[in-house]
C-alpha cells in the first residue's frame, strides 16, 4: 500500500476521505496526537495550519496545537522559519510525507524503500529529526501534523496508518473551528482589543500600557477570550479570532 501523489482528491490510498472522530473540544485531540507520537517514536507533535499571511495569494504556516513544553512559541516559530516555505510549496503539489534528519544527521534509520514514498529535506538548523504528514481539506483545512525528535520509525505501512489518523484529527479540528460562537460566548470589546494587540506581537506589559490596564487585567481578558474561542493557548486563540473575523 502506498501514497498517491499530485492529486487534490488523494485520500492516502483509500477510496473515501477519512472521517473525523467528532471530538467535542481541542483537548480531546491531545491524547490522540500523543498516541501517534509514541507509535512513531517521537518526542513532540506540532499541528500546523496554512493561513492567509495578509498578502494576495500568500500563505503561512501557523501553529494550532503542540506539546513542546517550555519555549513553545520560540520552538514553533523556528520550525516555521526554517522549513515553512518548503512545506507550503510541497503541500501545493503532493501528499507524500516529508522527513528530515537533525542537523547532526541523526533521528531515524535509513530503510531501503522509504525514499520512494517520502520526501527528504536537507536540514542544517534544527537539532531534531522530523516527520511532517501533509493534509489537504480545502482552503482553511490545509496543513501538517508534524512529529519531532526521538528515534523516528519510518516503516511505510506504519506511517501510512498514522497519516490517515492525522487526517482524521485535522477533520475534527476543522469541524471544531467552524462551529459558530453563540451570542453568550461572543468576545467583548476589551477581549478583542487585547487579542488584536497580542496578534500584532505585543506582550502583556505592552498591551497594558497601550490600553491603560493592569497586566493582570490584560491576562484575564486574554484568558477569557481563549476559553470562549475553545483554544488551548493564546496563539491558537489569535488564529481562530483571525479566521472568525474578530481581528485581522
């Protein structure tokens, strides 16, 4: 069983598109991702979504979910900076998995038949190996589920099985994001203002000065907005607020 290339309707070797698991919240997706992470021998996962960058016909990768732990924002930003353009270019033309070794040339064993079914990227900057599984579900449902570090297992059948599971997770993520916010959950003007400034790259202290609020109050607004948007952290709340038209 293999991967189909260069087809917008490719379904990873199956005749029908993968179905989601009807997750009720983003928190339901974490154990599924951790399970795949363990199966593949990885240390971390990152879900990247292709979103508009503000320029015509230009897109960028945005971190939706991750379990980096410390320095999560920096880790995600570096991954996108180093590989983002190449991942986006690949996503336009193929659903084949992408792999890369750590900058020291380690991270997974060479298996004879892997190169034919996976695309290898040269990596001179990231300290970990990676496996990026592309998903195409439409304009706002395109992206990657990435597994990093550890001693990655790249058996073709194993990777194919996990690729299908990752597509199902992205289906669930898209369904969750498309749910409309009810009037009772709509964001207040202060929450929107704090999210907009945070999306512009301002830290809480800068937002507090700009809006004439305390840092504690700013964090409270950002926290309540994150909960209302059913997000697990500030970055994901900003991304969803952009997609829903609250901020730009």
